């Protein structure tokens, strides 16, 4: 008989016997009094204290902080430059030239089939 | 586009099925598409005609020649459309559509030629206006005795030179078109490369207008 079979043939009742021992361990209740007397936990208390202190400072700082200033809207200073008649004509001509830029075509030939037939 | 789609569907169905119904369908759809095509082209050519009439810078002999061609084409389209509307026979519809293709196959080229004329005409009109403004600026500077200043005199000279250069390019273009453009779609070939061909004139005019502006503000 090999070792594999030995394991599979272990009686299940053995677990029932051991159950009492397990229950005895888990039944032990946690007591605060034990912690109070434990001197090894002092650094932990110090850390907790520091944590709360930092949180307190952070909250205090948030409360003391002044509300953020609204970004000032740029005042539109509409400067009306009066053009002389000659300047105006030159300005209009520049606009006209832009309008007639040869890279733009306003009236391209429509996409129609000139060669279709029914046969 | 919608009528063209309908025609394509009918045509494909007829190619596959070749039934009496599909033959009738493709005849109707083809006829309908032909009528709409005439309408679209007529509207488009009329727009071109109006644009050509209102563009000042186009050389007059060319302008008259192309307006006449446009009017002839528009009249042809109107007549073709009327004929097509009254046709019901399949062979007659097919013949009418084939005649259109034979007569108006170069319609795209004609439109492209006119678009080239419009582009150059507009640039010519801007040159003409620039020239008039330069004369007026000279008068203004003379009255204010500003032309006596060497700085302004030099600026005026440079402006004149820039305008002369633009004029030279435009004149050379018109001479070339009149000399070479006799029924061989010469202008239409330019259309394919229009921005590149016209760019030197455009840049020259843009520079001239900047000079005019500077001259006034010196």
C-alpha cells in the first residue's frame, strides 16, 4: 500500500475528537485590560496620536484657507480705430484679396455623370 | 445623387434579370436622371454665367466668347431636357442620352476654363484697384509734401515696383491665354494646377497691398 492510500483511508472521526481542542482556543475572549498593561504597544499609541495630529492640522489649514480668487475677466477694451478713407480702401482690398485666394474654389463643377446610358 | 442611386439600382437589376419590368424600370430611371442632370447643369452654368458677367478683371474678348458659349450650352440643355421629357420609347431615350454625351462630353472642361478665368479675373480686378489706390496715395502725399522725404520716396518706389511686377505677370498670363487658348482646352489644363500657377501673382499682390498700407503709415 503506498502513502497516497494511507492518507485517503484516515478515519474521519479523528476530526471530531480534535474539535474540542479547537473550540477551546477560539473561545478565548479579547480583553482590553491585557492591552493596557502591554508596554510594547506604546510606540503604536504615539503613531496613532501623530496621525490624528496631522489630520487635525490638515483640516485646520483647509478651514483657514481663504476662498480662491476668481480669475479676473479680461475687460474688453474695444478700441475703435478710425481709418482714414485711404486706409479703409487698402483694408477692404486686403479683405477682397483674401476672399479670392486661388487655393479656394467656390463653384466647382457638380459631380454628375455625363456618360451614363440605359444600355 | 438620389436619382443617380435609383438609376444605378435599376441598371444593375436589368443587367442581372433582363425582364420586361427591369427594362421598363431602367428606361424610366435613366430618363428621369437625364432630366435632373440637365436641370443641375443648367443651374450651375447659369451661376457661372452671372459670376463671369460680374467679374470685372476678365479680358473682354475672352469674357464675351465664354459668355456666348455658356448661353449656347444652356440653350442646348433646355432643349435637350424638353425633348427628353416627351420621350417614352426606350431606344429614343438611349439615343437622346448618347447624343448628350457626344455633344457635351467636354462640359467639365468648359466649366474649368471659366473657373480659371474667374480666378485670374478677380486677381486682375484687385491689381486694378491697387493701382488706383496707389495713384490716390501719391496725390495725398504730394499734397502733404511728404513725398519730399527720401524715406517715403523710396517706399513709394518699392510699392510701384511690386505693382509693376504683378502687372507683368497678369499681362503675360492674358497674352498667353489669347495666343494659345484656341479650342484646345488650354485653360482647362491650367485648372488642375491653378493654385500653384496663380500663387506668384497672389503673393505679389499681397505684398503690394502691404506696401500700400505701410506707405500710408510712414
